[in-house]
């Protein structure tokens, strides 16, 4: 199981601060991109700046109504390895997956807590993975929803090739449940950046799953 620090910021300065805080400890970040429409919140995420300053890999979590437009903006950022889009966005999922694969990135469908795996039945064989939101998306620090985990466990059993991820409410207390569910990756925001020293927080979380 892998832990990926989740970056959800309002400014370039906040981005740099968080990146520098986990330097040398993380090999990938999970960058939240929110448009103020799909979710009420908005975030800062400048492709050109990030392409020039990020020295590790990145996955993009598109909490947006128009994922295709955002995907295009990141076409020239080589650090992006994986792009996650919401099944609930209303976009044509096959078209979105093709656009992601055209950039040589892995395509991950994201399911909100209430969304059932049947929502992605039509594209399941085109996907590289599925991420389940274990909070309602848009902000860090919300309460973990363990009832979401079984749908990922079942997906992994039926489609062993899929990468499985969770995002939201992951911390020292909830990590054991995620590991027991057989999840491949967990995105962690507040438990790393909320209090204390981020690099130490991340190292401690890694020890818990070692």
C-alpha cells in the first residue's frame, strides 16, 4: 500500500510551502483541482509553474465539470503520471479516458461516496484504476466514511488489474481499515499538512502500513 500526500491549496505560495515540506520523503503528490462548480471550493493549480518547479511525479484529481478542458491544459507537464476524473462530472467517460491515455497517463475514475460501481460498468475495461471518495469532495478535514471501502474491495476482486485508491479522512486511526480492505493507495491531506511537521507525519503514516 502506498501513501500519496494530497495537495489542496489556494495559492502558489501554499503549493511551494507544502512541496518543500515533504521534499525527500514523497515520490508523488496528489494535486486537487477544483473549479468552484463541480464542488463549491476552488483551488490554485498552474500547469506551467508546477511543470517548472515540481521534481517528483504527480497525479491530478479533477473535481471539475469539464475534465477535458483541464486535461488539455496539462498536456506539456511531464510530471503528471495519472489523471483522476469524476464519474459524476457528466462528461463522456470514454472520451475523457482516451484524452488521458493520449497523454500517456493512467486514467482513474473517481466515485463519490453515494456513487455505485455500476456507474462505470461501461468503461471498466478501459480504466487503469478507480478511486473512492471516503468523504464528500471539495475540502480536507472531513470525517472518514468506512462504508465506502467494500465497493473498492469488490471491484479489486472482480478486476484485479485495477489500481484502487481512497481519498478523504485518511489518518492514523483510519489507515488500518484501508489497509485491511486491500486498497493499493491512500491520498492523505490534513493528517500530513494539518499539524506538526509534514515530513515526520508522512514518515509515521508509512510506518503504520510497513
